[in-house]
């Protein structure tokens, strides 16, 4: 290692993505800014055959003249200091050598308060073990390491930081130093936690309200039926009409409660990840419809071997809703045609679909499909609660997938969904 008035220069090697080595000339230059001394690193790519070379894909360049190096140091120093993330550099033993001003804005203090191993004192005690394990694993495998750690800020609160670091190798193949970056994701984590709590409270509220409504609704249903039996045979048609309306309303409310309970249970149910036979589930669901009273002329096609990973209980609910809708909206057709199958996206991942030749709908209103209580057809034409597709959307989203539709009025509809959970 040789030093000059510019700084210290040493050979090093870094790893490319393909695990081949990338020779570097690394210059360590002391920089004085705001009265404190820091170390700045300038790396140049080296080629054994051609001397100084450029990064892959760039034109080869000659070594910059000595006079130009201070200007480059100043440029990269400015970029580092003005970066919105914490940027740091550590020696081979993991001792902190440099951190940009974002670090001091977060934790306060001066360089001497954090250099060496002192920076570990800012890491939450519960996160230190995982952090050191990740660093040791990276040291053994000579690969990048990343994770999430909490850092104690100057105001006494902990900030959640997403970090990523990588080793730079010396000519001997050992770690010469480490460079890394930390991004503050505290606000994102707080928003996620608040949203998760809100969803849990909403699901609990929905479940509680729906469950508590069953008792009074059952009483209304029972007493209305008793009242109907007490009516004099000579009772007016108006009185009988009123009772019929009460019983119909009770039935509609009962179905709505069941659907809301099903929707709430999607979030409350423990998730089980297993291989699911969608073809078998579709057969079971459609057999119930095909065997229902008032049979109709129906042509059903279910592709064999449809499989996905997910929770079989939840995926069954998806197919019950989608196939139930297909059966319902084809009720006014001379012949019902329903098919269940699979396509592939651009990356070869499966896209499942349920297609029918039913009433369809105008795609201009497709954004309402998966929202609770939104209906594109009147309840007199096609009965329903407007909750089924919202349940489908919630289940598919919980699996990390997407659901969408394509339709045309009076020409049927196709619902697509993915289940990429692995």
C-alpha cells in the first residue's frame, strides 16, 4: 500500500452479479468538512490486459490526472453528503469509518461518538443479534446482506431503517471494507401498522354486528310466520301482502348477514398454505347447482389439473362466489354455458378464469364490481347482496394475487384471478 499527497491507494476486488471478480483501484482520501476529518473512497475499475477500464457497457477511459482527483472527491463527497439516505463505510472488521450527515441528523453527536464499534449502541438491542448474524453470513459467503433494524434517534425514539450493505474484496480475496445504505421507513411501517389495526377492528366490528343481528332477525321471522297462521281466512290481500314483504325482507337480511360474516372471516381465519386442486373444487361447487330443483339445459367445462397454492377453505369461497354468479346470471339463457380454465401470463404464471354466457355487464362500471354492496343489476332481476365479489377480492388479495373481469352486456362475463402465493 502506498500513500501520497492525494491519499492512500490499495488494490481491491469486488464481485459482479455473476460471481466473477471485478478488480478495483481504491483510493482513500481524507476530507475536511465542517471542521471534521472523514475518509472518502474513490474506486476505479482495473483490467489486467488494458490497465484502467470502464464499467461494463461503458467506453474505456484513461486514468484521470492527479489534479482532477480532488475535484472528483469533492463531487462524490457532495453527492454522498446530500443523499436523503444514510450512507456509510466500515472497515473489514465492521468498524464504522465514515457516515454521511444524514446519520448525524438522525442520531446526533460527532464522528468520535460513533466510529469503530460504537455505532452498535444506536441499534435497538433486540435487533443486534439478527444484524450481526447477517453480517457474519455475508462475511462467510462474500455476498450482500440486508434487513431491517431500528436506530435510536437523537429525540429518544427509534426509527425503522431498511439497510443494505456489500463487501469489497482485496487482492487476496478477503473483505477490504464494507459500504452500505440505510433508508428510513418509519412512516411506512407506522402506516402499515395503523392500516392493519384498522382492518382488524373493522373485521371484528363487522363480525360482531352481523352475529348480533341474527337473534332479533330470527325473532322477526318467527313471529311473522306465527302471525300469518293467525290470520283469518278472510283476511285482506293487503294484509297478506304486508306479511309476505316482511318475510322476504327477513330472508334478504339473513343472506346479507351470512355474506358479511363470510367477508369478515376472510381476515380472521388463520392462513394455511397448501396445494389446492381447483378442478376438483369447481366440480363440487357446480354439482350442487346442477342438482338443484328446476333443472336447466347446461353445458359445463372444467379444465383438468388446475392447481395453485393457498388456503383451500378460502379458495373454495372464491369458486363458490364466481360459479354461483355464473349460474345466477345465466338463468335467463336458453342454455347455460360455463367454463373454468387456465391461461398463462407473459412470465408463464397461471391465470385462472370462470367464463359464462350470461347477462354480462357494461365495463364502464367495472370499478364497482369488487366493492361491498355495489351491484350492476337490480335485485328484482337477479337477487343478491353485493358482497360476494368483495369477498372474492379480499381472498385473492390475501393470497397476493389479483382479480379482474371482462364482459359485455348480454354476451356473458369472464372473471380472471391469480394465486401467486408460494
